[in-house]
């Protein structure tokens, strides 16, 4: 399990000084006391998934200036903004104008029930004014439209609904921040037969966030040759103790596969890379190394992720789902549709995260390359079957300068090892059938590669697409 990044949230709660003193002598407390109590509830709930930076309720222009300064100083990842009642918009428009570009969640709370029947009593009148967040939000929406700030979303709902949406937004903001600090490594090139998977490295940095570094086969070979034998033996021992070794596995080739896996992670760490996009079918790699590294991530590590076939968009999809879940994420391509069972087979050859304890793993020969002339032909790998359950399937690619995200929910079905040399599983779309799913994908225009993670992540991905200005589609 990887820790899910926790964001730093700016809490911006706006009220009006015109009502501030109303009902201050009431036993139940006046407007200001009620707003303070409401603010504490928002802060407490946000603290469950974000570190909260709270400047106090904003009443005046000076309050807003101070809030902006605090948010800038604390370098918040996102801002939760909400109108506690109607208020003048002079503070809000300054925020829209002067706050640096960050993700903003503008919420509007709907009360579960109205706690007064009329406003004849002063306390009820104060409560009526206090409940006017809808008025403030509607007024604010006009300025939102005028400023057209990117990365600003609006949402309305009851408290629990609003906070759930805010949590999804916070997770998306955390991924955005993580992407902007991420470094991907391409080893050593795009896959020359899969042009549709190509992306512009400059666009990747400018729009998605990660910096791309180019890694060499020569560096990998040197690392393989210098690897500590003690580490090799220890790692192999862990693998053999934990997983079934299929009869016929060559011990020398098993050593070579483990050694190459350890070396690949090592050069990635030295290069400051956390996601390696490996062209594992590159002839130079196969001739010089003699195999595809088969045990990534290596036992006891979770800091380096690897995807095959030189697909940077596929790597981006895997990285995003890893950041959202903190759990193992698989790299798949759909193989065929089973009409009778209304499902499809999917998986992938080469490196794949096999560390989910719910999955099934065997150490087996890579039969696909067993009859080649490479020096470690057929070297063993972690042959993995994806565990059953609800999954999010995410595609990311670039088209004419814009990135696109397409996601869908699928049910992974119980499955045994049946596709030799491929980590794999059987899947059924949650909505519609397999033919309809792939008809839609063909119409959208995608590639064959998808990231697969546990659970329903569609709402978080929708927010992330908005924050990154990616085209987005849910099927």
C-alpha cells in the first residue's frame, strides 16, 4: 500500500458584516456565533482528508486580503469556498482576481430542514438570514462566469453530500499536485509499431505535469553487471517462498530476471524517476539484456512503477490511479469478447504489478519469447491473475495536442490462470455489454492500453480531468 497524498486545503468561508451583530444578545446566540459554529463543522470535516489552512470567517476586504496572503504563504493545494449566507461580493471578486491559480471548490449547502416556520421572532429572523447561503452562492456564480477561472467547480448538496464531493475534489487536487512534481523515465524509446500511443513530452510537462527523462539500455546493463549478489539471493528467496514456482523454470534465467528487475528500479531511483515507461519489446533492450524484467515492483519496494510498450499515456493512467488509491494498479489491453458469457478477456505481457494480495501469482516461463535467440529467452516472470471485484478502467492518450481520459466501471470476474505469458483477467462492464463498450471506445478513438484499479474512481477522475483541462468521457 502506498500512502494517498494528503492535500493542504484553504478554507474560505464568506459572511457579511451587515448581519454580524444581529441577535448578539439572544440566549441562542446571534448571527456571528451561529456562523462560527457552522465554520467549525466545515473545518472539522475537512480535516479528515486535508490539512486545513483557515484564516477565520471573511467579512471584509481586509479579511480577504489576509486570507489570500495566508493561502499563498501556506501554498495550499486547493480552496474550499462557501458562502455562509448572503453577503456583499466585493470580497469574493477580489479573491477571483487576486488569488493565484489553484483548484477551487465552490460549495452551496442545502439544509436538511428549515428550523423555523416564520420570522416573527428575532431568533427566527436571524436564522432565516443565516440560512441564506443559496442567495450568496447564486450571486457569486455571476462573477464566476465573468472571471472564467480555470479549475473552479461548483457543487450544491446537503452537508454530507457536499463533503463527499469535496473529498473527491481534494483527492483530484492531490493528484494534480503530485503530477506537477513527478518525473517519468522512458527506457529507451517509444514503441515504433504503436504510433497512436505517442505523446509530446513538452505537452506532457506543460499540461499533465510530469517531467520526462530518457533512460538508456547501456545504463541498465551496467547496473545489472554491478548488482550486489547478496541482494539478488535475498530477493529471489522472498519470491520463491511467497509464490508457486511452475515446473520447468530455469534457475539461471530466474536469477537473470530478478537481477534485471532490481537493476531497473535502481537506475530509476538514481535518476529521480518514479514511473518507468519501458519499451520492453525494444530489440536493443532484448539483445543487450536478453529478457524483459519480470518482477516489478521488486519485493519490499513500492516507490518505482513500471509499464510496458513505451506508452507514456498508459503510464500516466497507471500513475493517476496509484495516486488516487494507494493500491496496486494493473496495465491491461482487451484481448477478445466472449459473447456467450458477456465478458471480455484483458491483461498484458511484460511488467505488471502483481503485489495485490487478493490476486493469484505463479512464477512461470515467458513462453512468448522462449523460442527466440535472446540469451535469457523465456526468462521467468510473475504470472498474475487479477482478483475479482469492482474496478475502474482508465485510458489516457493525446490527440491533436489535447489529452483525453476515458473511464468505465467493470466487474473483474473470478478467474484461473489460462493465458500463458500474460498477466490477465476476465471482465464484464457494469453498464451495458462488452460490444457496446468497445463500440463507444472505437468511436471516441483511443489506444489499446488501460490502467485498472480497485473501486469506483469516476467522480475523482472527472474532477481531475477538469483540473488538468483534459477531455473526459465516462462509459
